[in-house]
């Protein structure tokens, strides 16, 4: 670990990791990386829903150092929009797969205002985010990209994108705050990654006065806009 107590496994498409000759897959990597001496927390950066297999979830659950957080991009909660995006999953597939990771804090990405997204499709996205139990949503208003099939299409008005983005961010903020409030009065191990701030096991943001680079046990005292205000226990 070379002195690094937290390691994040990351990649362009992390779920595709494998070494056929050595017999390595991501679940095996998770198990073995989690046993490295000196590693106190192992985190996955992001995983596509089609790679969120029962084998991977089992590896995460059975490896004590693995963080209780998963970032699984949704992009849209409407099947018609997902198909237009070229995504190879449906809403039901997404919900079924993330349900395997019960107890993990689920965060996600959503594109708002995709060319085929109407008001009904956006409402479906709001419902899917809630049904999946997603807390933090990274909201990306759609913008055309040269060379893509939708490069010339941008029919959703800017005002609609702005309004939908605001609604989704508000729903996300409310979900985060509900989770944070559940922690009040309890203690949690927080990794301090910058002055005055850190992250809990489930990637909840904490504000705490402790040395950077340390894991500290912190008691939650209050919920503030940026996260949980805590004191070293």
C-alpha cells in the first residue's frame, strides 16, 4: 500500500477488468486488494450496471475493507430514452441489479434533457432515482457532441433542461440529507483527505478537524449544507 490507507480502484470501464492468462477478474481483484497489508479502505470509483454481478457484490460484501458505497450511472430512468442513448439495459435491469447491493450508499449520474426526453420521461427518471434509493446524483444537462448520432438534435429547450436539472438536484439533496440525519449521534470512521474534510465509509462527506491522511473515529453532531459536522470521538 506504500503508506496509502485508502485505495480507489478506477478505470475507463472498471467492470471490464480482467487478465485471462492469470485468471483475474474484478471480483478477484477486489478480494485480493482488500487483503493488502496497510489498506484500511478499498473503494470502487464507478461501475456500469451491467457489470454489477452477484459475484462482484459478494466480493465487496465479504471483504471487510471495502467501502459501503457504489457509484452506478443511471443516465435516464426511462426505457425509451435509454434505448435512444444506446444503453444496453432497461430500468428494471438497473433496479434489479442495484437491489443486490442492499445497505450500500448508491450514487449515480443522470443526463437531463436528452433529445428524446419529454416531461413524462423525466418524471420516470425522478421515480427511478427514488425507487433505486439513490442519494447523490451528478446531473448533466444534455449538450450535443460532434460525431454522435444526436449531434444535430437538441430539441429540449434550455429552460426545460434548467428546470429539470434543478428538480433532480433538489431531490438528490433531500435524499442525501435524509441519510446524513440518520447518522446523528452515531460514530463513524472518516478518512480525512483534505484540511477539515473527509469521507465516511459510505462516501458521506464530513467536516472534521483532524490530520489530513488519517482515519479518525468521528461522532456526528449536526447536518450542514456540505455534509455532516463531526467531532473526533
